[in-house]
């Protein structure tokens, strides 16, 4: 049963209870009806072991193929390797320091002394957890302080802080959109948004990446057939590193009376003169965007998520949206305090974002000069280097790890088969020497890379 079905069942249950309470108390009780959803009641036929044995699931076979490939190639294990200390422009793994392009701790705030001290103090004041959801004694003043300060930074009326980034994005969409609504989303939208779309039961249509003409044609064709229409885009796309034309999206959503939601996971803290995301980059007010989603696991260096927007939107999410606040625990004191202090450092020290932007521009300039394809990346902290196929991307990632450089392959089904890549998250603390060394190693490895065997 999906989230929307659960909500509908709950509403039906409340209606029945209300009707029963107004009926005569002398009416004899009846046996409650057993409702079966999505099943005929008959035992399924032609059941094979692949239906109930995990080791025969195709998803597990993908894992075993990858494991076999690592073992056959005698690759060192570069996944799930614990590190010590902070994960910054460099990271310490098994006693060795690596140049690190696999952390989205963009502004190096995850190990910043002021942020750590704020977390420690919050634990001393409130403990390691709040004990319940925010609406029932799980609220602490740090939660509301963060919401007010992020509103001030973005120019929105209100905000709600939640425990998880992925879940906040998914369940905000899942709550707001219904079966009589339409969702139009960029084909490269993050998986958390896709899961949110599936929860809704709404009609869902993807439009080609950043194709505003295609989006407008969809709006012309379908707007009159639905009640609410949502347009979902990202501030910076996490695979390509490009930035959509947000002002033009705002024009379209106003013209067709739709609702625009922008995922700021990889843009807030990174782009713009002050590093404050799409509102800063395009010099617009956050009030121009209906729903602003932010993740705290990127520039903020901690965990959690928030939604900012008009007061009625936030009221609904706070009181009624399952997975945002309802039915969930509240953000821990340590994470909330870290997010608040990180926000304050971000705003006080915009030079952190400017250094990151300069590092990314240098990386792209030097990579392209070396004949490497950085695809669509521009003005962000995400820079891909395109590979011919998945095997080359995987081989390069392992060989770079052996050379003391952390970057990981993005392969099908995460990206299309013909758009495999290595993804580089650029950090405010990367040096030009580290970037030059990295690109020299990459170009050297490409000269000796083996031919692919078509395994993936």
C-alpha cells in the first residue's frame, strides 16, 4: 500500500468513526470488513524460486556481477572504506591521505570547529535525541531558529526543518500532489523526487533536460485537464553540474498557474555571489519560487532537510505531511545545531563559496585544455569527466584510488549507458596543485586503459 492509499484509508476510517459516533448506541456491533487491496484472494500460480529467494533477485545478480568483476580484475576494494578525521579536500583511509573528490562537504563545514562545538553544546543541552516528533515534545528552540534564519537568507515566508534530506524531498511531493494532479519533471531530476512522484498516484511526465520549449508545450496541452500542476527542477543537477534558467521557469509557472519546486541540494551554499543558491545566482527573491527544498548533507556538512516557501505551504507540511514531520522523529539536537551554525558561517564567509567556484572553473579549464570532456558543468561544484562506457569509468575509478585520488563512477542505470562518467565534487579547500596532479594522472591512465569487454 502506498502513502496516498494510506492517507485515503485513514480519511475513510475517520469518516466511518464519525458516522458510528452519531448512530444509536443500541445498535448491535458488526464484524469489521476485511479489505484486501491489489490481490484477488487466490493463490498465485507459476511461482518460481526467483520470486521469493533473495539470491535469485536480478538486483542481487547486479551486485554479484560487480563483485565478480572486482575479484577477477584483482581490483582493490574502494567502496565502503571507513575514513578517520574529516572528509574534506583530502581524506584519510587506512592510514593513507587521498585527494578527495567524493565528498559533497563543499564548504568544509562538516569538520569546522565552530560547527562541531555547536553540535557538542546542543548534546550537552538537549541530549543525543529529542525523544519524539516535533509536534509532541520533540521540539527544541534550535529547530525554529534555523527555520527563521534560513527564511531570512532565502527571502521566503516560512520553513520547516526535517530529519532527512531524501525523505523530505520525496514526502513533500508525495503529500502535496494527488491523483487529480499533474507533475512535470526534468528528466534528470534526483531519485528522491522520482520516488515522491511515484507515491502520489499523479500523472507524471518527464520533459527533456532544461528544455523550456518542451515544458511549455506540455503545459499548453495538459494544464486544463488537471487541478494542481507541479514543475520539478534542480538548482544544480547532481550528475551534470549545470544550472537551469530559473527565471524562465518562474515565468512559465506564472503563465500557466502551476507550482514550481526547486531542489537546492547542490546549489545552496555553492552558487551565487554570496553562495546562497539560485535566489542569489539569479538575484531573485525566494518568494518567486513556490517550494524550495534544501538538503543539509551537502554544503551544511550534516544531515537533514528543509522546505521553505509560503506560510500556508509550511503549515500544511508541519501538521499533516507524513514523513516530513508527521509520523517521524525530529532532527537531532546535534544535527540541527550543526545546520544552524553552518548557515551562519556560510552567510558570514561568502569567500568559501567563491573559492569553490574558482576551483571548479580552474578544474574545468585545465581538464578541457587536456582534451577531457566536462560535459555541461558550469558555475557549480559538480564536474563530470565523461567516459566511453561503464567499464572504463569503473577501471579509471579504481586506478585513481590506487594513485591516491577518490572519485567514483556514475554508470547505468544512474546515468544513460552512453553518458557514463567520473564525478568530481569540487571543494573550497582544493588547491590548484591537487587539481593539476589529478588531471595529469587521468590523462596518463587514459593512454593505457584496456579495451572494454562489454560486461556492464
